[in-house]
């Protein structure tokens, strides 16, 4: 079984947590003034970058900006599909300035289509490409209007999903894509109708316990074989291994203080496939 899983090389964009801190509260994880060990955060972040590169992935960086402590959560900055960039318009005023350096990076990197959304939209935090469609979260941050805007921009069907638990305020805290055909998710993070949609689309999905979801086990990144996952999500890792995936634990616990983990720190750049 494990040998049947084939990894695909990815291109990631990340941001060094030089200015990482918890200075405000925009989700239940954040407690303003809680001490953050910046040295530990830097070490954990570097370990993630090194692990990606050791598994054959390309990692590029955008320069951190003073005064933007959450800029480390690169996933929220955009959704990139087939070389087209759909940027972010953050819900929280504190985070809105993050869009500027990220959009500048994409333009400098040669991306010609960089769209600034009209509706509140938080990038890969709530937009998850999954094979033939884009799974899109709403309920706390990204709006349904943004879902429609994303579909018009990419011309890819968007499947809207409603999040109902504030601890899973972004879709990428409650669900991640394993490969082109399957996902892992925590059902109770979603409304009843959204749970039914996911059950219909993914009857063989891996479902996580609340304990593993709260350990940021679903804020993971998969290359189709290797799953870069929080070491605290032990039961989920066992399920993935049983399904033929290879869990690769990476500790980003310092970032949990702000409600983020591995995926939050990782923007995937999906380019045109030849």
C-alpha cells in the first residue's frame, strides 16, 4: 500500500516569523500579551522549511514586515491556481496590510494576473483546491460573495462549506487535501448540510477526532504521499499511515498560540502544468 502513493513536487511560499507575536485576538486561540518565544518560533519554522526541502519541494520566502505579526501565516495571503493569483482582503483590520507585500512579491516574481478581491477573502485559509473543484469555507472569515468571485476568476466550480465551530475558523484548520481524490476532515466543524456534502463528495475520507483537530492535525500539508503533520495528532497520523500515507511530524506548537500551524505557514504556488 505505501508504495502506491506517489508524491508530487510542490512550490511553497513562506514568511520568516521575525516579527511574530500575539498582539490582538481575532480567534479563540489568541490571548493578547501571551509571551511568544520568537527564537523557538524561528527554529520551528526553519525546521518546517528544511523538512520541505529534504522531501524535494521548492521553498521561497517573502520578507516579513515590522508591525505585521501574522504575516508568517502565508497561506492566508492568496490562492494560486494555474499561475493565476487571487489575493486576500482580510476580515480583521489588523491583517489587511499583509495583502500589500504579498501581492508585490507575486508581481515581482512574474505573475501577471494578480487579483485583489472585492469581498472578504482569506486565501488558502478558506480556499482549498481539491481536484476538479475548489472547496471554500465561510462562517467566520471568507464570505459567500467571495466564493462566487473566486469561481468567476478561475472558472473552476466552487463548493461552499459552512464552518460552525469558532476554534475552526478557517477551512484549513478543519480539512486538508490528501491527494487529487481524497481529503481528511473533522465533521463536527461543519454545518449539517456541509457534512452531507463532504460525505457525498468523499465517501472514503479520513475523519479526525476533535482531539486531533484541536492539535492542529488538519492544518497539514500533503504532497500525495508525505503528510507534514502536527506531532500531537497521533490518532490521525495512525489512520493516514494505515491508508498508505507517510506522516512527517513537524512541531509548530509556538504558532498554535495565534491559531496557526503547518498549513497556515505555507502558501502553495500552483503553476500551469505542461
